[in-house]
């Protein structure tokens, strides 16, 4: 028993201390993955703040954006033109969602809106397969999947580019929705649809803007993940790793989405590399959900969420 406890607790720590350069590589990889999780989680947060509903279709939006981009490129469109066309498609999708799904459901219960996003999830998945096919597609955006050395630490170019892109977009989104009039209108809409309408906030316009922003986030996430592992339907499941991120950071917190993503990304990489061999591997697949479960037991509102006190 003591030997097992030693192997689980002390062994990995000694491995970390014995190879600091390798530990740095693991942490850098975790930070890159965490920023991508944060990017997808930001899409969830924006829609939740604007409509008060959890958008179950956000993961499939990542897949649909990547399928559209690579599908256009396969048909001869250059990358720049395919990217612009994909942005137009995601904008049109946001407009259609507002008109067909959200507008008829204003002031309905949150569970009804949630069920609507589940239906949207399956529709986008089936429609994407119908239009672009279900085969794994290679996405080449001109970024080599190679590595270089920095102070003895190996850094992957594609992961570094994805991390920088995600960090910039997350920062821009955070500032835009925290410091602008649209951001304040978004928070008002989230608090009370009818009250927001009564003071002249255009609810329909706000929803289109927010879903368009979520579509832009989906495009970037789809490009980066698609370039690394190919555009395939498992992308939607990878994107759902943002759920534990939201639980850690809080469903209404933009900073929480960032911090939660970094914690999940680094934690799962370290757990997989150093503790994975002790339990047969595959820790990376479930580590985030176990950590989220622990947070639900201790702090269900997340690190940056507001504690809700109901008086009766």
C-alpha cells in the first residue's frame, strides 16, 4: 500500500523535478490547448449572457465552420476567399437562428431554449454531413506542424500559432463585451428580456451580434483544431471539453472562461504525462470532467461565478 502511495504521489513529482525542460514542454502544450478550450468556452459564455440559455450546439458550430472552410477549399477556393465565405455563412447562420429559433421563443423558459439548441445541434451535424460529407478532411492553412527549440524547450509552431491567435481573439472579445455599449446591452438582455426591450435595447440585433461572435469563435477554433488533427466529426466532442471549463470559471464570466481553460489544459496534460502510465493512460479524456465534478461539490458557481442566494 505504501509503495503504491509512493508511486502515485512521489514518483511523478520526482520525474517533474528531474526533467524541467520536458515539464516546460508539457506545460506549454497544456497552455496552448487551454487557450483553445477558453476560446470555445467564450462562445458559450457570450450566448448564455445574451439569452440566458446554454448553447448545446456550440461544439457543432466549430465542426460546421471547419467543414465549410475545408469544403470550399476542396472545391478550388483559395484560403482567403474560403475564409471570407465561411464568415459570411456563419453570419447568415446567426441571422437564421435569431429569426427561426430565438425570436419565436422570447421570454420562454430556459429549458425550452436549451432544447432548441439541442435540436440545432443535430440539425447542423446532419446538414454538414449532407453538404460536405463525413470523411476526415485535411486542412492546410500554411502553418507547418513542426517544432523549434527555445532555451532547450521544444515548441510546436502550429500549437504556438493557435495559442497566440486564440489569446488575441479572447482578449478582443473580452474587451469588446465588457467595455462597449453592446456589452452593457448584452448584460441587460441577459438579466431581463422584457426590461431590456422596454428601455429600447434591440433584442433581436443583440442576439444576431452575439451569435455572429460565437460563429467567429467557432471558425477560429475549427481552423486550429482542424489543421492539427484533421476536420472530422469528433471535433464537436473536443469542443465540448469547454463544459468543464465553464464549470470551473463560471457560466457568466469571461475571465472565468480564460482561467478555467488554462487550468483544464495544463492539468490534463500533466495528468496524462506523469500519472497516465500509472493507471494505463487515457487520463486526458476524463480528467477535465472529474475536476469539474469536484468543483461542483465545493464551489458550484465556479471560480468567478456569483453565488445565488434565494430567500423564501
